[in-house]
C-alpha cells in the first residue's frame, strides 16, 4: 500500500519513523506540508519525496494520511476522495460539521473510496460502537490537561468548558478530537467537560457510558508528545495500528 502524508508534524513523525524501517507492506513515500521544510525533513528521514503540489501526491498513492489540521481536511479531503483514494483522518473535529460529514460521505461513496477515523487518544470506542444502537442512554467525556497542553497560563484547576461536543470543537478545535470521535461513533452530541489542571502532566480522558447493556467507564492517561504537548502519543500509535490492520487476515477488537 502506497501512503502519502498530509501534515508533517508530531503525529506524522511518530508514524513515519515507526512504519518505514519495518517490512510491513506499507510504503510512506510522499510528504506534503504547508511548511515545505517540515515535509522535506520527514521525506529525508523516510527516503521519500516532499511535494509542493498536493495533486502530485494524490496521483501516486492509495491512501492519504491526514495529520495536519481541521482546515486541511476541509480543503483536501474532497480532492483526495474524488480521485478514489482512501484517507485516514486524524483531525476528526472537522466532521462535527454535519453538512461536511455528509458531503464527504457522498463523495467517498460515489468514488468507491473509504475514510478511516482512528480511535486516537482514547480507549473504549469499541464498546461505544457496540452499544450505540442498543439502549445507550448517556455518554460523557471529561478531559483533563495541563495548562501547557491547553495553551493556558493558569496556576489552579479550572473548568474551561462544559457543554456539548459540537460547541467544544468550535472553542478547542485542535484539542478535542476525542469528543468528536466519540460523538461520531455513537451518532450523538455527547456531553463534554474540559478541565485545565496544573497538577497533571498527562492528557487524561474519562469516558462514561450507561444504558441497557449496563455501564462502563474508561480512563486514559496519555503522555503528551514531546514535539507537541497538545497531542497524545496514543493518537499516533492508534493510526499505526490502523495502517497495519489493512494487511491483517484476522482482526480482533474491531
Ligand atoms: N484523533 C485524535 O485523537 C487526535 C489526537 C491528537 C491530535 N489530533 C489532530 O491531528 C492533527 C495533527 O496533530 P500533530 O500533533 O501532528 O500537529 P502538529 O502541529 O505537530 O503538526 C501539524 C503539521 O501540519 C501542517 N499543517 C497544518 N495545516 C495544514 C494545511 N492546511 N496544509 C498543509 N499542512 C498543514 C503544519 O505545518 C504542521 O507541520 C491536529 O489537527 C490534531 O488536532 C488528533
């Protein structure tokens, strides 16, 4: 499988340096970034090509892995899918706009392309998907991050946001992909609380789900990426796992 990377920052670096040295049938050869130097650095590391023309990348790959920004998804996803090329999207917040979601779904269907949204920085999405249409009554997310991760200069714990996921993604577009992912997985606007906490050095996500099946809670305490403290290591690892799963014969925990 030939892969091109859109957005050559923290996530792309972890994915590329993990995948490229292995013999796994995944060739990450093309790199695009609005900052060409970042694309060139990663291309050099991977022995690939940095492109200035996005179309050149799409024309040469089977799948584009987006790890850039919600704006990049809005700009490039239609072009990628119209060419019948698949996508992995990390900036999942872009899909909280239902009109955009439906437009992308239609373009992908019309062109026989697939859009994959990795589980990212959380665990528990398998359970949420399983119960989504079977009496799921309540889903909530509490996200707790350090001031550095949230880009705040605050020295005491404070609730920054309490409300619906659709509002949270507007206020914290680069920080709340997790809320968007859960909402899309269970097709509802979930309840979200975002807390800035100077006493934590991890990005903590607690999910609670209740319904006819019973109840579950998951708590993920992620180390932030050194290259970008807003981003958790687990987010990159989940994309690596997804990429490798395309070559698996037996899949578990889907
Ligand atoms: N799904 C999840 O759980 C999850 C978790 C963490 C981060 N993310 C998202 O993944 C994305 C990447 O995260 P990161 O930590 O690697 O970010 P980063 O800031 O380290 O890297 C992003 C790179 O993309 C480039 N870029 C941004 N907008 C672009 C555009 N329009 N066109 C071309 N290049 C562009 C930047 O120049 C930068 O090099 C972010 O949107 C982030 O919110 C998702």
